[in-house]
C-alpha cells in the first residue's frame, strides 16, 4: 500500500566535487585525465587519473580494494564482517580482519575523544531511521527512547590478542558509515601509488583524496556544494589545494522528508534524532581521509562553537562550516585557499 503521507527519501550527489581544471587549459600534451566510476559504499565512487592512462587493471585493482572494504565493513551488505559482529551481539566475540579491527579501534578512540558525539555504536538508531536504506521511516519517540539504551560505545570490547570485537549488550549494532568511506579513499589512493600512479584524485561521494599534485603545476580545485541547492555544479565556493584530503558532511546528502519535515542522516547520540546544531555542512581538510571523515561527522553534531573548539584542539585539521543562516566560517589554514562564489547568498563570517 502506498503511504498516504508525502514521503520522499533522497540521496544527493557528492558533498564536494572536483572541478575539472584550474583555468580550462589542457595538461601537458594530449594527456587528458582518465576517470572511472563505480557504485560502491552506497555512493558514486570515482577515480580520476591525470598525466596518462594507467590502464584498466590499475583502476580495477583500486576498485577491488574498495569492494573488499565494503564487503568487510558495510551495514547494508548482509554478509559483511561487521554484520557478523552484529549478529553475535551479547553472545560472543568475533575474530575480524586487521583492517576492520583497525577501523573499529580508531572509531572507538574518537568516540572516547568526542565523549560519544562520534559514536559507531549508534547502529540500532541508524537502522531504525533507515535513511541510507530502502525503507526510511520516522521511528516513534518511544522506540527511540528504548534504543538509546543500546548505544553505549563503552560496551564494545576489543581483544587485541585475539583480534576480536564483542558487543556486550544484546541488541547493540555497530555502524561504520561515518568512517569507512574515508578509510576506503585512503586505501584506494595507496593502491594507485603502489601501481605507479603519480597524479590522481579519488572522490567517494564527497570524501576526496589526492595522490600527488596535478601534473600541470596547478592546484586541485574542489567545489564545496551549496547545501541549499545540492545539484552538481552549484557551489558555496571553491578550495584550491596542492594535495587535498577533504571530506564534507551535510544534511542534504541523505534525508527523508515527511510532509514538510525533513530528517537527515547524521544523528545526535544524545537525542537519537538528526542533529540540529545550526550547521548545514562541515568540510574538513587533514592529511588522513579516514580522520577527516570522523571529524566532519563529529563537528556537524557539535555545531559551530563547540565544533570550532574541537577542531582547534586537533593537530593539522582545518575546516569550513556552513551555518543555517548562510554564514561560512573558515579556519585560518584554509582562508587563503578558499574562494567564495561571486554571486553567492553566503557570506564569510568575520574572524573571531
Ligand atoms: P558522514 O556522511 O560521514 O557524516 O556519515 C554519516 C553516516 O555515519 C550516517 O549515514 C550513519 O551511518 C553514521 N552516523 C550518523 N550519525 C553518526 C554519529 N553521531 N557518529 C558516528 N556515525 C554516525
Ligand atoms: Mg564522516
């Protein structure tokens, strides 16, 4: 039966996208960039290689690595290693691969550091909303209340000797949706380098990672999408960076609309509801894409003031925050590399 309410679920295009070229000029000789896209990790995953075609095999190997990560860490893929851990919740520890262990360990370290704002044990609530799945819904308040008792990340037990993960309380669910894409981008970049690629960009639905610099000496240009108009090609502004590793989290990336209410995919673990901290998007730049992925999700939940203090306390992390009232806040390290779009509705916030 069709629902009588107006329900719309959407997965928008990437949160930040690569702009083809700095000034429209061709790279040395006839070496146009070569790109391939595959639907992986629930998003369009694109690899663009500059400075010569590396051949199909190199692309295939990089994508194969991403598929491996998806098969290990995706909540959506029934047979993933992660879901084996989730099936044995409250029953017994599950021995996992080195990489799953590493990602879960990092996620828990940041759960601790953010006092649970970044929380990989949010699975029960994320599943209840189902915003990244086929049947999104708004769970009743009582259901959310009940599920909030099952999201304590301190109940996730790691055994370093046995390399196992154990969810102590029955009903707990791990979800790595806020970290795995960033890890996959780093891994795809590593495989490209291993196969001799010197200049490339990996763009996994807005998690962007460069391999080397552009061969023409220009900077890579990354458009930060307009949260109010997330169609491809409409930007708040453009970042120009030599070797970016940039991740954006935004409320327009995945959401559910019921009548005139909108519910997005980034959950405030204190309430079990989509975070409403006054931000529309958070873009993080730092050397490691997996960490950028964590920070962007965490800062989105923290909001402007707490988010900026959090970033300040990290080493080598820069950010662009777009607020509900169309202000753009940029940390010092990115100021000279960001260009606001000329006729933009957004305005740069004054320095504090
Ligand atoms: P991102 O798009 O990187 O901000 O990650 C959002 C995804 O991370 C969601 O689709 C969920 O799978 C998961 N998630 C949502 N809220 C949180 C949170 N507070 N902490 C950790 N992961 C979250
Ligand atoms: Mg994230």
